[in-house]
């Protein structure tokens, strides 16, 4: 039985990792083609539209998407929960797109930004409609099936844009059509896979009492979603409105590259929540040994952040013709410093969510949101794009402090010390290496070697601790 459970964990991790690698590779292709072939103003307008739509659709889910995973994982009636979520998605999605249509119709000048909103918005609406089926697969820990559902859009968009780039046919309108086609096809494929493999008797009907109960249960998470969505993209939207599309192009390039570098977190995070829910359900407490996993995550995150900064300027300037490298080096330094904080926060959030501490999570994200918004509003007008990065880092730090004071306090505080040690190891390795060497290959090699040595000496890398993780998972 234990062998079967371990085999399932490995299979889930492999499926999720493969899905993420495919999405990140094609996402990187899309990202590079658009940044290279579109001028900075057009690239900035495109990213502003994406920021608005992604923020809107994340908020529209009202946190029910995460609640569905939790309910399905703990054994609730999956068909009933999914049916209610499908109804919510249809109602909220169609209402939002109708409002978007009225704005487009009433606007005195239907400029390119509004046209982009309508075209790309239609694709994001289709993708939003596929959310209940993907969350159901995640809650049932069918990560192989989820992988098939989640890669279609990026593959279609990546291949299409690559072919168009070969013939020099990249423009804003063509890009919008490609995104619409890719997102719509992913919705169709998701429906096909759901009815072929899961075959739950879901129905589209509004049951007011059950729906209101679901909304009430998700109420604390609604606030969390509101805050996290604004936290993720408010800086993009504010830069586009206050500064310029060109400045947004520069910042969004750096931030998107930073997001791509968090691939390991994206691979691990979806596996943590259903697994933590099951462990707490089975044992009644959170297994302390699993905090050794967080220590490994923090060591890896600090190393990735170090490599990202050291390679950034020479590599990106070479790839983009000096458009996005050196101009963003300070931004990448600040964002890279926040990478270990992302892993720390996600781990503790997953524990808190699995334990049902929704009100606590809501309060934490409320404070994080306020710190980020105040930082953006104060710093962006003063120092530009670097102000947005500093505001983000401050928000992540505030969130980490609050989590360590409220979720698995003793273990979290010990993990906080590990977090600090990893960040110091990364900083020392980078500073010493840059002081001694100038050749990029020498810098990367010796920084990596020095970081590994410091991590070993401080106990952040300790393979013997893996035994505690195995025992904790069971």
C-alpha cells in the first residue's frame, strides 16, 4: 500500500512537471517572439490587456476554484460541487463579458486597447469556462489528465506565432486572434477529456440554497482572491496607466521572466494542497517532518534567484538586442531576492488552507494587499519600475512574517531562519564572485560552487533529511 502511495506521488509529480515544462517552454517561445517582434509600446499595450483580463477572471472565480479542490480531495460529492461551480462560472463569465461589450460599444473611440480586450477577452472567457473541469481533476489528483487539459492553449499559440514570425506576420491584431484560437481550443479539449475520462453527471442548474451556501463557505477566500489578483497585476495596470506602455513593456518583460524562473514552485504547489488536505484528514495534525521539504525548496529558490540575476544582463541583452537586459537589471535583483519568500509563503498558505484557516488567510492577504498598493502608489511615481519591484518584495516579506506568526508557529519560525540563511548564502556568493570575476561563465560557475558549499556548511542541503519527508508522507 505504501509503495502504491509513493508511486502515485511520483506519477503526479512527473505529470505536473511535464505539463509545466511544456507550458513554460511554449510560454517562453510566445513571450520571446512577442517581445522581439512587437515594438515596446505595442508589447506594453498587449501586456496591460492581459493583466486586466487575468485579474478580472481570477476575481470572478470568487475563490471557489480552490474550494472545489479541497472539497473533492476530502471526499465531498464531486458531481454536486462541480455542477455548482460550473453554474457560477457561466453566470459570472457571461455577465463580465457583457459588461465589457457595453464599454466597447459606448466608448467614443474604439481604440486598439478596447479591441484587444474584446478579442483576447473572448478567449479568456472560454478558458475560464474550463476551470471547473480542471479543478475537479486536480482535486481527484488526476494530474496526468490535468496535464492534457492545460497544455493545449500554449502549444497552439506557440506553434502559430513561431510560424507567423518566420513569415514576418506578427502584429497586435494577429496576436489577439492567435490567443483567442488557442484558449478556445483548450476549452474544447478540456470538455472532451472530462466526458471521456471522468464522466461525472454534472448539470447546469442554479440551486439558490446550495449556491449561496457555497458562496458563504468561500467568502473568506473571495477576499483572498481579490487581494492576490490585485497583488499579482496591480503594478502592471498602474504602470500602464501612470507611466507609459513602454515602461510597462520593460517591467512586464522582467516580471514575466521572473515568473518563468519559478517553474519548480509551479510544479510543486498544485501537489501540496490536495496532499496536505488528505494528511490532515488522516492524522488530524500536520506532519512536522514535511517542513524539511520547505527547507529544500528554500535552498533551491535562493539558488535560482542567484543564477537569474547573474545571467540576466548579458543573456537578455544578447537575446533582445539590448532592449530588456541592462535596463531591468535592478528590477531582477529585487524580484530574485523575493523568490525564496514565494516558496515560504506558498507552503504555509497550503497548510493554512488545508487546516481551514480561511479567516486568518484573508487577514494576511489583506495586509499584504495594503502594503503592495501603498508601495506601488508611493514608489512608482517617484522611482518608476524599480518602485513596483520594491513594493512587491515588501508585500512578500510582510506576508512571510504574518504566516510565521500564525501557522505552525514554532516550525514556521525555524523555517524563517532557514529562509534568512539561504538568502544570506545567495547574497554572499553573488557579491564575492562578482568582485573577483568578470567573465560570465566564471561568475556562474564559481557562484554556484560557493553557494553549494555555504548551503552544505549551514545545513540547508542535507540529503539525510529526506527520510523525514518520506516518513511524513507515509
